[in-house]
C-alpha cells in the first residue's frame, strides 16, 4: 500500500472555473510552490482526449516537485497517464474493482459520508477517505454537509487517513480545527489533511493562499 508514502496535509482539488487569470497548469505549479502536498485533477465536463492531454501536463508539473497526482473518477485516464492514483465517489466504479484494475501500488481515495461507507472503502482496499462536505461549498452544488459527530464516528471506524473536504478556506479551517479539538476522543487526531479548491485556485495569489493555509493546518 502506498498511503504511508503520501502526505495528505494540504490536498488540492482542481476546478478551472475558479481560476482568475492563470492557466490551470500555472496555478497548480504556484499551489505546489506554496505548499500543496497532493493534487487531484478533477474535470467533469471535458472530452477524454483533452482530459488525457491536460493530465499529462499536470503530471509533469506534479512529478517535477515530487507531488503525487490523483485523477478524479476516471480510472482510464489515470491508467493512460500513469498517474499516482484516483479518487472515486460512491457512484463510481467500486473501490475493490478499481484496486484490481490499478494494482496494489496506486493510491485510491474514496468519498465517504458515513461510517458504513468508510468501513466498506477500507475493506475494499482504499488508501484514504475524502469526507465532506464539511461546509456548504460553491464548487459542488449538490454536496450535503457532514457533521463533526459523523466525522469523528468515521475516524473511530477506520484506520486509513481521512481528508476533510468541502468549503474549507482561511475562515472555516480554524473553525473546523477547533470543533475537532473539542470533539476529539483519541490522541491521534481526527483528520490527516484538508482538501481545498477555491480557497487556493480562486485567489489572485495562489502561492500565497497555499502558504497561508499550510501554516494554519494543525495536524499531528
């Protein structure tokens, strides 16, 4: 399993709609220079060939800085560009099937909103979980929020890393961390990282936004 080698602390999920003036490639490089530790390329409305070509360009940037690249949903694209792994949702191919396709060395993340989904994902060979939305988010209109209680239940149910996602920014991150601290039942910490979209890509200075968020993250 590769999850021990991945650093989930500041996890960037891409969304070209957030960008101000830069290209996605420029923004991803600036984000990595600012401290992003893992990149997930998410393209919901793009032809496969264009997705493949963009994934190759983003992979070249990520690997130049030794940052893993995961592909959202598209196992075929991940295989085609030899990405480091994929992130899948509950309506995508089952994790166990994806593990068979990608092999044991690739990173597989699964979105989970309940302890039951988390336990299933871990049993199926997931390396980490994306749990959210922690806050209402503009980048995913249909995202339902997950309570702190649910998040701590998920933490108690599984041993694999957890990345909190959804509406996390410079304002909500301290609130999330305070709530987790108050609810924490173990000494190991509840989350292993935070995934952000517009809090980095939607800012005029992407590198600075990444640096500021990285400094704010209090993860043991």
